């Protein structure tokens, strides 16, 4: 054998050995890719200067004060304690540790996304299945990234729901392990304490009962009851905490107004045809490839999807907060069942993982419809601005407005303001008389005359803020264009004592 033949033989022997060794690391590389891509998504979004609107702003502002919401917003007497005490406690502690508002916003966004992105990891054999599920749902519903980036405490509940669906959907005839019960109890306890809407866990419980998984449903019900009470005890006022949550639901549901006048999460779903079509396509594609038989349907998860889809026509939040996570879990399980037929060290896994990770990153981080940069145009009313002296409410005054975003933005910029807001995070929590005025303003599309009942109630310490391209036609007040299209009115000096 000459030297060339010896070299060729040596090379042919080494190639299989190299491939065998490299294949050992395929599963590890897939996990690394999935982890890195989720971290990069979070930091890329924050790199735009992204500042979530709505609840994230008021939670951060709340952390910078020592006030309760009753001292911040004019509310009904039924509201006696903060409804997300665990989240407010955590942000408050971080602030006392030296974190400023920007750091708290960054933490809220990263923590929320990390909860959801990494929630399935303990139950996955193929992380690329989770990447594929997220990518597929993003293509069907690009708005999926909106709730994931809002820094809301509900994202912890969503992560716990994902874990419960993964770990409990396969419990059929045997009892769950005590470790599984313990982690479920702890998860629901944290959900109740941090998020507050403990009663919404009735949805997955109903799904398990509807699917005929009686044993799992009964165990879950016990975990929910014990976890909810434990979470309520962490507030220090368990009975009041549980009572108030139901009271808020009662107050909100008792109001009969057109849905277009309600907050966005209480508006109606359009039915999400694209998501249903995606599930049908995946079902037809996976069915002949599935290693399982009936199990690949995962009835409890499908039951939750159906329940949430139906209730979504009444309130969008049911579908968005409970239905879509169930869809993602179902899609992941379908993809993983197909991927399980491959060798765990197959290089095809790397190809699939990369083909899912790269477009997922580009899709989720693209500034589609300015979803991550529109906040850069927000104008904030800052009480420290010398030009605004005298135009914000005085001590114990009330900040009247019909725009919830003015509450979120103004409170975020002025957490130490010594006034209260007439409207906060849920209009139905306003005093009945003010709620009636607010709904009239909405019904009349913010016609200037509809604000007059509030003007009649105003004291010299109060202010009225209106969004308008020109000075509002309300001569009872003197006006200043404080920022952008926001006008603030106050009683004329001659009317002050």
C-alpha cells in the first residue's frame, strides 16, 4: 500500500470516529442554541429602548412609593388592598436595594419573557420542538410577542400554567408523584400571591374534568385550593384578599356597556382563525408520523384550548392568557413526538434547531408596526419641569382624565405626586358617580361638553387633562398645552379663594 492509499484509509477511519464523537454533543448544542436565542431575543428588544406601556409602568411607579393604590387612585370602597401584592412587594424590595425605574422596567421585561421562554425546559427532550411551536404561532399570530414583552405579573402565572400542562396532561391512571404535587402547590401559591387572579385557575381544572382525567383533576383541585390559600396567607390578609378578587370580578361583570367601551383585555376575540388553521395543519402532518396513538391528542390541553376559545368571544383575555399558552404546549408536544423518532444525536436535530432559531429571532425582534419603538414617541408630563409649575394637581388634588394612558404615563413619571387619579387600571373600580360620567364621555367620543360634570366637581387643587389637537372648548377653565397634544385645565385664578 503506498502513502496515498494509507492516508486515504486513515482518513476514512477517522471520519466515522469524528462523527460519532461530535454526535454526542448534538443534544447539548441544541439546548445551548435554544437558551442563547431566548436571551438574545430579550436583549435585542430592550436594545430598541423599549418601554412597555400599561400595567408595567404603574407597577414600577408603585414600587417607588410607599402608598397603596387607594392613596393613588380614586376608587370604590370595595377595593381595600393591592391585588398583585407579591409583584408589588418584589419590585419594592428591588427598589430599596438600589434599583431605579429603568432597572425595574428592564427586570420586568426580562423576567416576564424568561418565565415563559424557559417554562417548558424541565419537560422537554427536544428544545427545538418549543422553538418550532413559538415560530409557527408567531407566523400565524404576530401579535403573540405583545403580551410576552409587557412585563406583567401574569407572565409568571402563564409559565406555571405551561408547566402544569406539560407535567399533568399525561397523568391518566396513576397518582402523581409527591414532587409533582409539591411543585404544583408552590407554583399556584406564587401565582395567587404575585398575580392575584387565583379564580382563573378554574379554567384548566375544568379542562381536566371535561377531558375525563378525573384523578389528575382531583389532585390538581387540591393543589389549587391549598396553593391559593397559602398565597393568600402571604398577603397577611387572606380572607380580604380572596374576597376582594371575587368582588372585583362581580363589579366588572355587573356593568352592562358596549364592549368597545371596555378595556382591551375585556373586548371580544375574533376567533383566531389562523391559530385554529395552524393546529389543523400540524395535526394532519403529525398524525401519520406520531409514535403515540390516542395520547398525541392530549385531551386536557385541547379541552383548555376549546374552553378558552369559546370564552374568548366574551373576553379576549381568556383566549390570550389561557388559550394561547395551551396552544403552544400542544404544538410543542406534537413536534416533539415526531422528533422523538430521530436518533437523539442525529445531526438533523441541529439543522432543525437552527432553522427554527434563526427565523424565530428575526421574527420576534423585528420592529413590526413599530411595536418596540412606538414608545419612544411618548410624551410624559413631568412635575419637575419648571414650565409646568402650577399645571399639575396640588396637594390632595385629583387628576381628572378619560384616558387611561395618561394615568399610566403620568404616574410612571411622577410616582411621588401628592395627588390622586380619577381613573386607574380598571374603569369599573371608579366611584359609581364618576364611572357614569366617564362612560358618558366615552359614549360621546370625548365631546368637550361631556366633561362638564367633572368640571362642576373640580376644586382649585384639581386638574383636567384632555387629549386634543387644539385648546378644548371649555371656557370654564384656563388651559395649557403641557406636552404634545395633551392639554391641562385648571380653575381660573379668580375662582380660587
